[in-house]
């Protein structure tokens, strides 16, 4: 595998290979995001741009690099569909010239209301809502000016329904151990799709390995991999060098603990060791970036968090 209002400043102290300046490792996000800044759910950082996704609305945003800053401008907001239904984008991945974005493919159940009667709340809980707009995998071709030259999409639901282990969970809401996609990684001609839920018996989490076809945006030969994350689901994943890195977290909100694991792409039915831990974070970690200062340095792990301004991006100790 090969992987490559007011102004707000967020200094990350992050080195990106290829920036060309060894004198500074600081990167700033400058400006106001045109997507929901409090619900960041996906992140990509390259030598030329940063891309951020939100699980609200229908758009992602690309921030162009200027020096050691990434600039948030309204013109770099990319609306993925003409409709108004929420896409619930949960993950981003990059392999030039394509940016990939994946929706949760999850059903949902309404929450109870504290000011409603028991009868009203039971009625709210009875229905399970299917929102087809969430069932999309996007391929966004970017030009040299970071504009979306072409956007293609299809649903992963037929593949999920044709996978015997996954099919029974398609009837359940995502936050009740139903189908809930939150991670995506790309390596050469393979896409990896990571599931927050379901978590199967034995604490096994599914990952779909999909082979991209050469001439059009479609996939073939899907393969199901199972990984033991100790009862947690996948909240993001990223390909770097010859490995995949998984950010794990709870299926719902309990326990409030998150880990980073390294994975070799093969089934791992015993608990996968973790490299880093986030215990009781202020937000909900949902985006992961991995890199190095140089070829000899240790890995750096950065997370973006849902619920914090501009993702509350932080370097893990």
C-alpha cells in the first residue's frame, strides 16, 4: 500500500511532507468556515490544501495553502448534491486527483423529548427513519485551483445488503448497533470503509475492502475484514506509508474513550493493540491525520473533534 463575524486562527504545529520549508512546522487555519465549524467529522491535510467535512448539511470545504496557513474562503465550499437532505458525511480520504467522501449509510430513530408525554415519546421512538441521502460515496476530482472539476457518487448499500454478516444490521438505527460508516481510507486502487457499527459478537468491527475499477467510479470484488477493537467501533481511518491507522471510539457515547491503532489490512480476531489513547476528550474525535516530521522521526497523530470549534484539532501525546 502507498499512502500518501471574526477571523479565527488555529495554530496546529503540524509538518506536512512537501511543504518545502524546514524552518517552520506551524500551520494555521485562517478565516471562517463556510460549513458547520462545530461538527467536523472528516479531515485531510496535504502539502497544498486541507479538506474538512461536516456531518451536517450537503457540503465539504477545501482550504488552500498560502505559506504556512490554510485559508477558509466561501468559494472553496463544495456542495456535493443539489438537494437539501443532509448527507451525514463522516469521512474523507485523498489520492490525487480525487477526494473521497462517505456518508454514514445509517438509519436513525428520533430522540425522546423531556417536555413530551410518555405516549408521545413512545410514538417518536416507534418509527425508524431511512434517509437515502446518507447512502452515498463521493469521488470529487479537484483541479489545480482546488475547484471540483467533477463529482460522482453511488451507494454502498447494495454491497452491504449482499454481505451476509452485515445485512441483518441494515434494519437498525446507526446508534443502536446498526450500519454506521465513519471511516474511509484509500491506497492505490483500494478503498477501505470502516464501520462504527455494528460491533459483532467477540468485539469484532467490519471493514470493507473495495477495489476501484480503472475507467469509471465503481468498485468490484468487495472483501469483508473483521478487526477486534475491544468493543469500540471505527471513528476514522487513514492510510499512511504501508499501513492503515484506525481511530476507535464508542458506538454511542459510552464509554467516552478513544484509541489509535495500527492495522496491517488483515483480519485480526484478537484485540488489536493501541498506540494512543484519548480518555474523556472535550469533543468527539472523528478525524485522524498521520504523518512524520521527516523520514527518521516518530509518527505524529492529529485528531479533529465533533463538537469543538473548527474541529478542536490537537496533537496526541
